[in-house]
C-alpha cells in the first residue's frame, strides 16, 4: 500500500493559515512604515475613488483607506490576542482548580460557568460594553468575560479524568501534594489542550471586537476593521460607490483572519488530540490484484486470517508492528506471545480494523476471509465485525453494559447482523449461553451479578453470536485467577474445534497457551521473531529471545524423591 500525498489536508490548510497570519502580523508590526499615509491625516478629497496614489480611495473626510486598513490590523489583532490570553488564563485556572479540587469548590465554580454559558454572547457583550463605556480596555474586558467559561468546562472534564488515573493515585498515595501533582502531571497533560483552544479563542475574540467596534463600543481614537465598518455605515458609504473600497476590504480582512486562525487552531487541535485525526487513506497497488488473489503468501490461500507483511506505526516515529506475517487456518489456534509493548495487541487490533486514531497501517495487508481490512470503507468494516471476525476484549466487565442484562446484550449482538424476531434472537442467546457453560437462568442477570469467569464466558458467547470465521482473543484471561484462566482457555479450545474457528489468542501466559495451541508466534519490539509448532518453540527455540522467554516461564515439574542409601 502507498500513502496518498505527503501531507494531510489539515496540514496543508494549517500552512495556508500560518502564511496568512504571518502576512497580517508583518502588516501590524510594520504598519507605520508600510502605510503610505498617516491614517488620521486628510490626504485626498472626500469619497475619492481608488487611484495610483490611493489604492483603496478615501473616506468621506479624505483619509486614505489603505492606510486605515493596515493600521486597523494592529488594533484588531491586539484586542483579539490580549482578550484571548486573559480568557485562556481565567478558563484554565478555573477548569484545573474545579477539576482537581472537586467538592464545594467544583460545584460553585461550575454553577458560575453554567450561568455565563447560558447567557447569549453578543447581547451580553453589548450590555456590559454599554455600562463600561467605549475603549480598548472595555473591549478586552467584555470579550474575555464571555469566552473563558467554555474553556473552563472542557478543561475541568479533562482534569477530572486525569485525577483518577492510576499513576496519579499512586503519586498521591506516596504523599505527593496537590501542587506537585498539578505541576508534574496535570499541567503537562493540559497544556497541549490549551494551545489550540487559545488559537481558536483569538478567532472568536476578533469577531467580537469587530461587532463591538461596529456598535460604537471600540476606541474612537484608533481605527480597527470593525470601526471602519461602523464609520462606513454611519457616514452613508452605501449611498455611493464608496462601499466597494470602504466596506469590502475590512470585511474581507476580518473574514480571512478568522479563517486563518480557524485553520491553524483546528490543525493544532488534531495534533494534540490524535482521536480527531482521520486515518490516512490508502490505495492498493495494481500488482496486489483482488482480495485473495495473487500476492497472498504461499500456502496461505483460503485461510480465514492472513497477515501479510503488516507494518503499523503510531504518530510520526512510534512503531507498533513491523513486517509481521503469519496466517491462521480453519480450526487452528495460534498463540501470540511476548512481553508488554511487543506489539501483540496492535496486531490484534489491526485484524479487526480497530486501531487507535494515532496508529496507521503503512504497508502490508490483513486479509479476513480474503478481504483486506485496511482497504474497507467504514460501513464494510461494521458489517464484517461480529460477522466474519469477532473480538474478545481484555476486560469483560468493561465490555458489557452494566445497566442491561446479559440476555438483552446477547440479543442485540444477534439482531445487529441477522434479520430475526425477538423470540428467535432469545433462542439463539439461550443456545449461546449453553455453549459457553452458562445456564438459561443467567439470561436476566446483570454483569455485576456474575463472577469474572462468568463475564468472560458471556463475552465469548457474544463473539460467537453470528458464527464468525475468525476469532481474536486479546488477553481473554486478564484479571482471572489461574483456575479460571485455564477454564476459559479450555473453553476457547473446545469452541474452535467444534466450530472450526481460526483462533488467534494474544496472551502473556506461555505455559498455559502451549497446552492448547497448534502454533505459537513470538513478538518482541514490534517484530515477529519466531513462529512454529509448540514442540519447536518450547523444545528447540531458534531465536535468543524465544529461548529466554521459554526459560523464564514458570512450570510445575514432578517432584523426584531420591532414596538415600
């Protein structure tokens, strides 16, 4: 596969926005030297048309409109940036304090935020501006007063989530104080979210500044783009052709500036939040042919699951898997083992098209029943998941809806892919529960009423609901005790034989998986270092890491009693 284009669309748009803002910034900084005349000096006859001396003509007093436009960039950008800084500082402080302190502090601050957000922005700015009087300080105060609340609410939600992370709890358990946690952990996580919000806030602030200036609440001694529009309206520019060079240029300047900040802010937000980034689209090379045709690894034709030279990367340089190739035949169980971070779960997620937004397949293919997962449209992927291929996730409790019975959730899994009545779906549900060793009396139970092993059986039943060809079990025994772990893996082994499933089991437990697997694939640092039969992997491993893994795995050995003579 080849990536279309060298830059994403958002990156190109962000570059365009940065270029526009750079030009505007140069105009604002060097306005006294770039402007051909003093904007307050009468240099032409009133309503003079554009000419070689006055490119945009003159207003009703004789001021050069081009000079006013260039100097107006100073005022508009100054008010927008300063107001955005004030709003960002207030919003960040309120959001972080409310999210971390919680309790009464959180309730009081969030009720204030609710009040501010419930009021319409423009009418509120007008009312405050009228009472405070016109001027740049008034504009900055009013704009920042109405823009901080949205940022505070969003950051508060992020801090609430961060506060409950395990590593934060561990820090607090070891005696770390609030300021230490905020400085070392909360702040680094919040700053990437604040930056795009700040850029987007400038965009809104410039629009509000233009609105206030148009209504006469700006500084009458310095012309901004909004005040140029206000003067054009009040001085009858629309009764003559003067509106073409008096109204359109500042209006376009406001629009282009807002657009530039929006493009740049959205690109930064995508960068800081990978979940917002759409995965890059790929196109097949002509020599790949149709799915399941030439190009399939030798001997793997007809296998339900074929992973061919798969490479997955995270972000720019993070590698999740590199050149991974293996297949799983019908009725075969392949165990994928390796240490944490070796890329096992990345391979498992790629097989069902559920890679996180920051990850992308840069080369290779994942063929499920002969079709390439990476080349499917979202609708095709949804139709394949749970039908041709199913996933058993790590945490059964997290995978089940806590407020719905397991019977209703199994019914839903059946009806998503089948056109059947509720009674038919319930019959299928009862059959599935029986297959995984749970009685019909559990159909109305809630997840919290079941043990960990029972919940895992429910998830397995859900994966089998529509008789898939491929079953991916990603750490299916995570969190279970040794006995339940053996029981669940034995159940999977029985089901793959009974239903002729191509079963891929991702696990850390080599001694357990080697009892039921046909082959074992070993991964390290994103690479598949060795794959072979259980006897080959455990008895005569070729790779040093595989040998180390086998030797490190704890095993029960028979006790040999020596007879002392």
